[in-house]
């Protein structure tokens, strides 16, 4: 329908259009053209109306501001097979078209046959719930240009020919807004939505599907162009999901899946591009696809809470090959087959996300500075995981490449994989608070090569696979070196690999406040901490061996476990600020360990035979304890610089005792070192020359003050500066007892120097006479040999305790029962109670070996009472009773020690203490109970339980003991002199006693010395005579009589002390003479008192003296 633009016709049209709009019948129309110049036309199309047009222009064509066409449920068909460029609906120059629930399609394969078009500012096409389609080439479903606007709500858009986009907006101010629209394109280069040069497209919900080659889902081109999608599903079969050549792409929610890259920023227009994606899923399925391809200078992409997948054979999550590019991701999840993030020239910032690769030889984070001056990745709270063989978690290479990891984790699961990898001069890799874990065979936690600098702060490496190393530093050219810094709580744990592997060139490992534990086959005792070796480089078919050069391990407050193995190069190590190295130092092949330096706070635990050039020890070098008494070790050095402590394990015994050893090979010693001896299962013993603990070979020498015994040695005795074990005291002696002069020995005996005899005048020769047969010369006298034994004083204290315990409560009848006056009718002769106290001092007890003297002071109180008195015979009586007491004894043991090189002897002291209780029963028979003349017999049995203590410089130990004792005594009192003679009143009482004691004691262990009693049974006998006057009783008066007693004492045994496997024998007097002088008497009818002093002298110059007081009461 054509309407001429004159006033008359416009008036008629104004009158007839309302009538047409209100018609109930659908109208079949040709072209609907509204171009009222006055902009006063509003056309309403009825439900079911059709507009079919195949000419130039549009089937519905509205222009000029103010003119509008509205319609619902209409059908618009534009073009034909012959008329192929007709537009379906167009608004231009400010015109507006509003359609709903309609069908708009263009026919023919011509170009530019758009279904919907808006051109010019103010021009608007608004379509809702409608189906829109085109068949021509470059015929878009909706096309806005030059400021036009198209609004879509629901419905579908379908294009079927090449170059035909679902939505296309061009020019500044051009806008397309689509809500819940389903778009599909099916031909070559037919994209879903395209915005160019300042145009804007916004999609809310809906779906975009493209299936043709190069049919991009979203295209943004030129400066200020913008496409925004919210919750939209985009599926691209053979193109890019969202392609930018300038402009901006915003996505919030929804998903984007593409056969090519999911998002691509390229440089077609030269304009900067940017991407902002949130809460979405990006997927690339093509073999060479990228999740996000930032392939244009000065472009950027930012994602938040986004999942990115690149699942093709060479799929890469994010790629930045151009300078000035940046990628920022927060709260993301990235999965790829080949590379997670591949940065060649840009800046990448990753926060709180996951990067996962699936295939062999894949890389999680890859930085290789190919263009520009730098390429960087900073990853915070990012978890990187690779699952294929040969994969790399994080890699930085080429000068200017840098990776920074913070609070991150890197996990590899394949064989020959790398957790971290840094290669090339000017490359930087740093990790803080990061965990690196590998589980595949031959994997590496960190690989560093060719001058790359690596710094690790509080970063841990856990290597679980066979042959998996912690850090592998390698160099492929001579004169090149790497530096690796581990600090602030970093850790390396290998199960079957080297902690630090250095191959070719130079390497420096700076380890502070960190731990490295290397294992072999899971065994922490056989792992290798540092291995320096050569590397073979092949180029052009020619192999070249690059030897290691200088390898430096600098440890500060570090805990290092594993051996140091040098197969190539020169290794220098230092331990400072409380560092510990637990391992052996081994030189092999051309490798050399030049030196190890320890400060005063550091420790080296030598767990295997070791060798090095120079050991500077201001701290502690401690040989590891041998397993099961075997596996003593040798440390060989050219030069030894002392000042610290050297701890050796020695099986203390005789000369053949195995021991750890320091060997000086061709060099010398300086400084003064404390030699700490730790007994390793030895039982003590007498040496001849001594146990060699420091040996010199190949002209090596030691200074006279190079070593001294450390106070921390097993059984160290400060006063004598010796080591005591099981009764023997060992001295540390340069030259031993007549052995090799520069060497150092532990000796337990002393041979004094032989003073040469005075020269004598020569004797004139005499006639030799006839020759005789050859004389067999005597055996040569070797230097050294048996000498004075240094025996520990603890043996004497232990023996003194035993002797004191067995004699504390040993007594005779007269010690227990005072006699009353003979025939005293005034005295009471019934049962009685008694109490006695005794104190004594014994001296001169010695041990059979060495020179150990023991003195003992003892005191006791004993109480008893008769429970039974029964007459026996005409004048006799039998008594029976109970007794109990408390005793205490203190022994002092002094051992004289002869120390080599000393001008006089040294005394070592120990103390013994015994305290406890005893109880028992007794029985006594008197032939004449009134006069006590004639025969008597007495027996008793008692049990004592004691607490014992031995103390000395070595410490103090308590133990318990008990004694069973039994006595049988008999005597006969007679008055041998005639009545009336001067000696008429003298009573002579010969008597004899036999006592058996059974002693048992717990073992006592002091500083490794186990003390046990030997033969526990002993017999003591006494034979003596007692002289006293018979006193005539005076009723009501007290009576006192003196007495004199002498005894021969005999002991049947020499008590022994077993100290380890050594048995030391005490030498108490076998025979002794005892003299007692005292008095006894009655001080009342019921009370009797006796007391005496005694002295003893016996064999081995032993003496004793003491006194006793007894009070009894009878009723």
C-alpha cells in the first residue's frame, strides 16, 4: 500500500486507519510503508494480518520520528527467490515498530535481507514472543545500525546462510537488547551476536547456538563496542564462543561452549579489548582450543567464580601471547588437557582457584617470556594439579619470566613429573606458604636450571614416588651456577629420592629455618640429602659431560637428614644457628667434600663412615649410636679444627673394644675439643695400651692439648676427669699406655715410668772360655702392659652397704641380756624387756683390685622382750622372745686413681647409705638360771629390710635389700679357782658363735654401670672367752661387775660386687681379734644395765671400734 505524502491524502488516511484497525477480519497486505513526514501516523495491524512484500525496502517500513506500527499475531514475509534482499521489518529515521506473537521471515539467498532492522537514532524495533528467520547471506535476524535500537523479548531467531548473524549492531549508539530469545545460526561465518564500533548488545537469558564453521557465538569489534550476556547459554559448534577485536565483553551467569576458543581477544582492529566474566562456565572442546585466548596487545580479561575447561587434545585454559595483556581470575576452576595458564608476555593474577591438567606432558601454570620485557603469574590460594606423566605443575623459563605462589598447592600424580620448574638466567620463581606434592616415580618437587633464582618461604615438598627427588638443580654449561633459597619453615620430605640433587656446574643452596628429610625406599636412615654429580648434555648427536663445580650448602637453624654424596665437583657445607645434619659425608670418583663448618650451636650426627678435607667443629659432632652394638663408624679428615664437642660411641672394655674413631689423614689438629664418650654396651675392663679413639695416618699429627674428656661422657667423674664403668675408670691419654704417640686412647690402667738404674763401673772382660751353644734370647718386652688398675669408688660404696647390712643387728647373748648378780635373791628372775643401742666405726676395708678404701659408721637401736620362760631341769630355764630394731650405716669409699701424665694420684669418692628395720625371734637355755654358771645355749633368727643408696659425682641411685640371719651360740661359765683364793670369784666363760647371713639386693644402675651383689651367703664365726668376777649379792643394794672379753672373729667369704660383666672383690678381714671391756649390773630389783667398749683389728690392716649400752627390765 502506497500513501502519497500530501495533506489531503494524510487526512483521509487518518480517518480510515482506525476503522481498519478495528476490523475483525485479517488483512492480507503487501508492503506496509509508514513515512509520514509529520510523524503523526500510528498504524495498528490486526491479529492474523499478513504483510508480504518482495520488492526493494522492507515489508514493514516505518520512518520519521512519531510514526509507529503496532501489531500482534501477524505474519511478515519479505523477499522471494527472485527478490532476494528485502528486509522484513525496518524502523529508520526515528520510526518505531512494535510486534508481538508474530512471525517474521525473509526469503531468498540475497545479501542484507535482514528480518529486523533499526537504523538511525530514535529508531526502534520491538518484538516479543515472535519467530524471526532469514535465508539470505549476510542477512541477520536483527540488525541495528547508526544508533538504531532493537528490543527482543522471547521468541526465536534463526539464520541459515553464510555470514548471517542472529543479532548484529554497528555504529555508536546502536543497541540490541534481547531477553529469553533463542538464537540459532547454521552456516559458515554465521555468528550469534555481533557488536561493532560503539554498538551494544545485551542478552538476558535465552540461548545462542551456531553450527557453521567460524560461526562465533559472540563477536565484539572496534572501539567501545559492547556485548553483555546475563544467564545466557551459548553453544558454538565450529567457531569461537566470544571473539573480541576491540571493545568489551561482559558475561554474568550462563555458559559458553565452543569448538574453538571459548573466549578470544585478537588484534584485528587495533583497538583494546577487555573481558569481564562472572559466575559462568566456559568450555572449549576443540583440539587446539583455548578457554580464554588473550591474543592481542594491551587487552585484558577478568573472571570471577568461573569454570574454564579446555578439553581438546592440546587444549589450553588461558593463553597470553602478546605484550601488555593481563588476566585476573578469582574463585575459579580451570581444567585443561594441555596447559592450564600459558603466559608468554602478559601479567596473570590468580586468587582462590583450581588449575587441573589431565594429559601427559601438560603444564598447570606456564610462564615463558617470549615477547616484551616480562611475563608474570601471581597465584594466591590456588591449587594446581597435574595427572599425566611428564607433566609440570608450575614452570617459569626465559629471562623476564616470574612466578609467585602464595598459600598455594601444587600436586602431580604422573611419573617423571615436576612440581615446580625454573629455567634460565633472569627467571624468578618464589613460593610462600605453599605445598608441593608428587606421587609418581622419578618425579621432582622443584627443578632449577641455568641461573634461575628460586626462593621458597614456608614451602613444603612431599615426594612419595620411587626415585622422586626434592630439588634438582642442574646446569648445562661450565661456569654457570644456580641459587635456591629455602627459608621460614620450608620442608622437603622424600620417600625414595635425593633431597638436593646438583648436576653439572655450580649450585648454592641456602637453607634457613627449614627441614629436609631424605629417604631411600622409605628408610630415613639411608637417604641422600645432597648429591653432587656430573650431567651429560647431547647436542647435534654429540654428548658432552659437564662436571659439577662448586656446590655450597649453607644451613642456618635447619634440620637436615640424609647423607652428602660427592661424585663430582667440590662440596662445602656450613651449619649455623642451631642447625643439625644427620648423615654421612661420602667422597667418590672425582668428587670432593672440601669442608664442613659448625658454629657453637650446631650439630652433625655422623651416621656412617665419612671423609672430608677439613672439619671445623665449634659445635657438636656426634657419631650415631651403633645398632645392636655393631656398626661403629670412622670419620676421616685431613685437618681438624676443634673448639667444640666430639661424641664417640665406645664399647668400653679392653684394648680390642670396638669404637667410633676420628682419623687424621696426613694433616693436623688445632684447638681443643671435648671428647664425649658414650658407652655402647661395654662392660668395663682393664686395658693394656688403651682403646684408640683418635688415630693418625700418613704423617698426621695431633697437638698435646687437642682433646679432653667431656663432662657429658657416660660415668664422667669430674674430680679425676675419668669415665667410670662397672668398677673401672678410663682416662683419655695421648699416646695411651706406651702406644702410638700422636694417637689418643682410653686407658683404665696406669704403668708408671721406669726409672733407669744408676750406671755402674765397667767390669774388665774375662776369658770367655770355651764356646757354648747358642743362648735363646728372652721374649722382647713390649711397651705398656699391665699396671695399676683404676677402680671406681662406687664399688666400695656398694660393698660397704652390703657388709653394713649383714652386721647391723648381729649380736651375742651378752649383747642382748645383761647378767644380774649371781644368786641375788633380791633381784627379779622372771621374764623381761630389753633395749640396746650401739655405734661403731670400721675402717680399712679394701677392694682386691685398684686402691679403694672404705670406712663405715653405723648405729642401731634394738628392742626385745621375753614371751616365754619355762623351767627346764632342776635349776635350768628356757627363755623365748621377740626382737626388732632400726639401724643406719654410712660408708665413705675413696679410690686412688693414677692418671697418665699426672705427677701425683687423684682421689675419687663415693658414699653409701643403709637404713632399715629388722625383726626376729630368739631362744636361750641356762643350765643354772639363778647363777648363770654352767652351760648356756642361745639362738636367734631375724629378717632385715633396708633402703640403700650409692652416690658420687656420677649421680645417685637407690635400691632395696634384705638379710636373713641365723645364729647359734654356746658357752660354759665356771669358777676354776679354789675357794678362799684371791681369784675365787673369777668366772671364766669360754664361748663360741656361728652366724649365717643370706643377703639379697636389687640391682643398682648408675650412669650405665649396673651393680649387683655376687655370692649372697656368708658365714661368720666367733670363738672367745669372757672373764668377770662373781659378785656377792647385797639385799637392797645395787651391784656392778666389770668384765673383759676377747674373741677371735672369722669370716668365711669375700663379698663381691658385679659391675656389668666385671666382678670386683671386697677384702674384709678373714680373721680379726676383738677386745671388749665393760660392766654390767643391777640398779634396782627390776632394772639391769650393761655397757661396753670394743676394738677390733684384723687382716688387711682393718680396724673397728665402738660401744654399746643395754637396759633391761624384769618382772
